[in-house]
C-alpha cells in the first residue's frame, strides 16, 4: 500500500502496519486536531527542557554531558518508537525531554560564541515551518510519489554522509570532507542545501499526517506522528543554527 511514506524515518508506512490498515479496529481514530495538540505538548516539553539545559550550561555544567545524555537517550527512544509505535503514547514525552537537553546544551554553546544566534534560529525555524505549511495547504508544492522518493533518497544519503563523517572524526580526530563544516562559500552552500532538504521534509510529514487521518489510523498514532514532526522541526532548527554560525564567521 503506497501510503504514509515520508523521508522522516519515523513516519513510514510500516509504522501503521498492524493497526487499522490490517483491519484492526481500535474504536478511536487519529484526528488532525488531536495530532496538532500532541505536537504542541511535545514542543512545550522540549522548550522547557531546552531552557533547563541552557541554564545548567550557563551554571558551568558540561554541555557535552547533556549532549551525550540527550543524544543517546533520545536516539534509543526513537528506535523503540520506530519499531513499536504504540509505545509513543508514553515514550514521546520522554523523548521530548531528552531532545530538549540535547538542543539546550548545543544552543547555549552557540549563544556563548554568537550571542543571540539561537533566537534568530528559532525565528527562522518558525518562519520556515509556517511557509512550508502554507505551501502544502494550498498545494503550491504537491507531494507526489516521485517527490517522496527523491527526498527520501536524499535524506538517507545525507544521514550516511553524517555517519561516515562522525566515524572518521572519532577515529582520526578530523572529519572527512571537513570543508562542509567550514565558513566558506562551499560550507555555507552545503548548509543551505541541508536546510532546504529539512524544509522539504516538513511537506512529507504534513502529507503523512493527512494520509493517516484520512486512513483512520488508531488514536495512538497522534503521538507517533507528533513525535515524527518534532524530529524534523528540531533537525531544521539545528541546521539553521549551524548555517547562521557560518554566516557570522
């Protein structure tokens, strides 16, 4: 069934299998308002956790400790929810807390080097999210099967590149293709492309949520889809933060 496909790994069709798509009725079904409410809750939790982590870093707590706890902990919970979407009702809020620790620590470090930069990234993230929603809402950009495939392949390629880059840094102390991290025209251009890719992923997430609602997916998928949307929004924010830092340099 070619439905609910997204470049976001947590919003894939397989996440809906074993639910209403295979004839399992829950009595309660996913709604758009319910999903948006859940996303609002997760976003609020993330913001509170972010401010908490930021304050800890400002009071001399090691940002790396928070990054490791938030990054690894969030990754583990994301994997669990990807394989068992039913657990998102309980794990999505915990993921939001861990994600906040990760984002807060990184934001505090950037703010110490470039005062006010995180607030600019937040404003731009909001602007991009609203713009992409309007583009999707009025079908200015249509999410077709080809569009999904292209974006999905691009995201997978980028994830593989980041993984190889991180592994090379861990092994040798210097990242392969380190020019992508530099404040040079090539490095800035790379960040612009990644920001654009993250923005386009929002369109796929909106489409996945709409298809889930239309397919009458079970109620717990509201939490799962809200979690998936949060993943993309946070990714977009971090990439914008990185881009703005390069431009400052």
